[in-house]
């Protein structure tokens, strides 16, 4: 079929999504930064919420702080005055990136005491897309059971496990092998990382 020989960019679609990016205090703040760098806030409605510990890890790992494009809306984790605190106004998708085991466990067990956790609860109950990007290694049975619970509830566990078959040369290229998969699951067309067995454009 000739269609499969078209470059991917020739068949990209353009539509708008409401996306909530939640950042927690796991190592890997650069994953969140690269995801935000690759979500066009002119095309999509992009919201950001951060846990308190996320701010500490960002200070350690992103010396220049988190870069947010114009148009990205930020929300205070302690306020429920955000659209996605209610099932009447959920995002199309929520990505928790990077996701701590603590936040993952709290989401798995229905804790909703801040707006990040409540949003995840809303996303699951409204059958929207919840993508969780844990970095933790190794995993305990507690973590694995929480992965199982969230997968059964409709979430996607997308571990921050980079791939190397395309020969990434920089940290950003390594990070982008994961971020590309997040964008794929969001349904955001991208050419961020080379795909296996695809002709170079
Ligand atoms: C530098 C640093 C790196 C951390 N990395 C991880 C991690 O990769 N995974 C994890 O589950 N927790 C990690 N933690 C611990 C969490 O920050 C801690 O459990 C915190 O309570 C999580 O809160 P949150 O889930 O609300 O962000 C890290 C902490 C620090 C200071």
C-alpha cells in the first residue's frame, strides 16, 4: 500500500484538545518541560498544575526553572477553582509527568484532597485519558498493584523508559523518546523521535 510510504508530516491532522499537565516531585522534570515545549498552546488549551515537591525537584533539575509558553494556564494545587475539579468540565486528557509513586498511589485509591488528585479522579470517572509517567525503579509490589489498579480503571501507565534504537545523542533526545510516546497517546501528531522502520523525511 503506497499510503505507508507518505512522510508522517503529510498526514498530520490539526485539532484542539484540552490537556492538563500535572507535574509531581519525581526526578525527571525535563520530561515535563519537553512535553510542554511540544504542546502548542495556540492550538490546544494547555493547563499546568504542580505538586509542592515538584517545585523542589524543578529547582534541582531545571536550573533556569520551568519554561511556560504564552497561553499556558497555571493552577494553584490548593485551590479547587479550576475547571477540571468538576466532572462537568474535564480535560480531554491529563498527563502526570513525572509521576511520583506517592501521587500514583493516591490517585489509585481515590484521594482527592488537592486539585491535582481531584482532576485525576475526574478524568478517570469521566472516561477521559489519564497518562501516568512514573520514573521509579525498582518497583515494589505496592507500586505494581497500583499500576494494575490504575490500568483496570482506564489509566495508561507509560513509564519514563527511554529507547535507544534511534541513537539519541543528547539528554533531550533521550528524553524525547519518552515524550514522543506521551504525545502519541494524547493523540497529538508529532515527529519528535524517529520511528522504527519509517523512512527518513
Ligand atoms: C530530588 C528528588 C527526586 C525524587 N525522585 C522521586 C522519584 O523519582 N519517584 C518518586 O516516587 N519520588 C521521588 N522523590 C520523592 C517525592 O518528591 C516525595 O515522595 C514527595 O512526597 C512526592 O510528593 P508529590 O507526589 O505530591 O509530588 C524525589 C524527591 C527528591 C527531593
